[in-house]
């Protein structure tokens, strides 16, 4: 059942310039071809799909176990929220902001191709993956045992935080700053390819490794029984501090 504000087709699909609401198990589909706003709400187990081809805003909300998918072709904002074990996927093709939130065990994936900001949050055991292609900021947060992976290809800042036993990995390709924090027994690894600063902090028994290939400064701190390794390939300064087994300072090796 689809209630359309202005237009309804009889060929199996509904084209709504306003809002469509499906209260049962069926599929709700809204398509806005112009500057308006497309809103889809599915209250059951079906699938909600929104496609906006212009400058409007696309918003999809699925309250059940289905899959929510939003695709925005231009400058607007895509937002997907799934509160079950399903999969949330958002794709913003240009300057907009992509936000995905998955409250269950599924996988959240956000891809921003332009200057916007990609944000992924996974509250369960799934995997959060963020990819920002250029000047934006990539932020990944995994609250449980999953793996957080951030890749920033340009001048932005990559930040990864893993709150459990997983592995946090950050790779920054250019001038920015890479920061990894792991508070469990896992491994924190940061790699900065040029002039940026690499900082690794491991609060448990794991191993902290920092590598700076250019003129920056590498700092590693291990608070437990693990091993701290710092390597500076050029004119920078390497400082390693291990609170338990050994202490070493300076630009040794």
C-alpha cells in the first residue's frame, strides 16, 4: 500500500513526488526526479528503497529485519538507519555527507567519493569500513570485537578507534596525521607516508609499531608488557617509552 501525494503509476512501481508509506510486509519505493524530497518508511519486514536524482534529500528508515538502501546522485545528503541485523549501505556520489548506522550484527559501509565526510558506526560484532577518496575526513568506530579500517587517500585525517579486542589500522597516504588507539590486547599500527605525525598508543599487552617515512616525528607508548618499536627513516626524532620492561630515548637505530 503506497500513499502518494501527487502521482501513482499502475505498472508495479509508484513514483511519488512526496511521501510513500507502507505499513505491512511489502516494499516501499519512492523516486523523486527533481528538486523535491523523497521519504520512504517501511514498518515491517520489507525493503525500503529511495532514489533521488536531483538536489533533494533522500531518507530511508527500515524498522524491521530488511535492508535499507539509499542512493543520492548529486549534492544532497543520504542517510540510512537499520535497527536490525540487516545491512545498511549509503553511497553519496559527490559533495554530500554519507552516514550509516547499524544497530545489530550486520555490516555498515559508507563511501564518499568527493569532498564530504564519511562516518560509519557499527554497534555490534560487524565490520565498519570507511573510504574517503580525497579531502574529507574518515572516521570509523567499532564498539565490540570487530575490525575498524580507515583509508584516507588525500589530505584528510584518518582516525580509528577500537574499543575491544580487535585490530585498528590507519593508513594516511599524504600530509595528514594518522592516529590509532587500541585499549585491548590487540595490535595498533600506524603508517604515515610523508610529513605527517604518527602516534600509536596501546593500553594493554599488545605491540605498538610506528613508522614515519619522512621528516615527521614518530612516538610510540606501550603501557604494559608489550614491545614498543619506532622507526624514523629520515631527519625526524624517534622516542620510545616502555613502562615495564625497558626504557629507551633518542634516535637509536
